[in-house]
């Protein structure tokens, strides 16, 4: 694997949208774009982990945030990351109001559908980034 894209979801523990952001990220990293993407825990970056800092500065990154606070995006920017894209669950929900999650502690059917839509959007953006990289080389 050369030059993986690092996908970093927000922490959002105990928050439905944070859980959806993480679920979408795992879907991308473990299935849709396995072998071309990686993820790290946002808290490593926030706590100043040197390896996490080096990773986000040397690879293109995608922030995946649950809410408008954009913790993932903000911390990536503060860390000097190569931010290539950012996504917010709340924006996906705005386009799919019928999929509002009803639970906070687990992902229900609506949450799983939102995570799938988000994972597909992230995957499409990764394809675009890969194509842009080939064109510019």
C-alpha cells in the first residue's frame, strides 16, 4: 500500500452521530477501500501522539464528524494535517431526514442506512482524490 488516505472520525462517544461517523469510517477502511485507507483514533492526535502527528502530516486525510462542532476537522487542521476532505453526519441527515436515528447508545436501522450513505460518499471522494493524484503526477 502506498500513500494511504487516513480517514479520521470524531470520537462522539455516546452520541448517535459520532457512532455513525465511526461506523462509516470502519466500513470504508475495512471493506470499501481496504488496503488504500487507514484510520487512527482522534484522541491520539489530540493528546499529541508523535506517530499520529507524523501520519496526518505526511498523508492526505479525510475528517468525518458527527456534528457541526467538527472536532475531527479542527484537530486535524491544528495538527498541520493534509486535509483533503471533510464530511459531517448532520449534512447527510439534512438530505435524508427520514433516517433520523432513534437511539443514542446503538445504531438502529436508520443509523445504519445513514452510515452506509456516508461511507459511499467517502469512498467516492477517495476515488476522486486517487484520480486527481494520478492526473497531477
